[in-house]
């Protein structure tokens, strides 16, 4: 019996607490309404207007036509004609390339023959370095008499 009396006092205390909380909740709701917040806790926003299904369909079709128009414009700008070169231009370029390679080969041949005539004292790697720098259009050969070569590598002719 003692447990039932203790249980009844706990239940009555919980009911009092519930009435206190309910009154506090009413005051909080009233404050929120005054401050501009709706009852569901969202910030002060206007209710969204609802659109009919036909209006949504019209909007969707309009957007799709805008996308199609933009895609068509993009497609038209991407299809530029391919640039071609005339046969005479190709021949001129090929002839210039053959002339450049002839100069490289002549220089290699001259360097190798110079290496053979002086008893092989002219290293082969320098001959190849000279030809490679000529092909790549860098500074002149390090063994040449040009002043752009480092002082230690200059050879006077």
C-alpha cells in the first residue's frame, strides 16, 4: 500500500508539471506569433503559391525550348570548317624542311670528317651535341666560334 501512495503522489506531481509546461508552451507560441514566426517554427515567409499542373507543364515546355535553342547555337558554332593547306604550301614547307635537314647532315659530316683527320681528338658526342642544338634551334654549337658559347668551351678557328 505504501507503494501505491508514493505512486499516486508521483502521478499528481507529473500532472502539475504538465499543466505548467502547457501554459509555458502557450506563452512561447504567443511570443512567436508576435515576433513574426509561424506556428510550425519556420521563419517569416509567405506561403508558397501552388501552381496547377497545366501551368507547370507550360513552364517545363518553355524551359525545354530554351535549352534546345541554346544547344542548337552551341552546335552551330562548333562545326567550323576544317582549315586546309594548298598543295603548293605543303611543297614549300617540305622543301624548307629538306633544306634544314641537309644543313644538319652536312654539319654532322663535316664534324665527323674533322674528327677523323685530326687523329680522333674531336669527340663524337660534341659533334652530336652540335647537330642536336642546330635542330632544336637553341644556342649555337658549344665548339663554334660564336661568343654565346661559354668561355671554356670556345674554340678558336
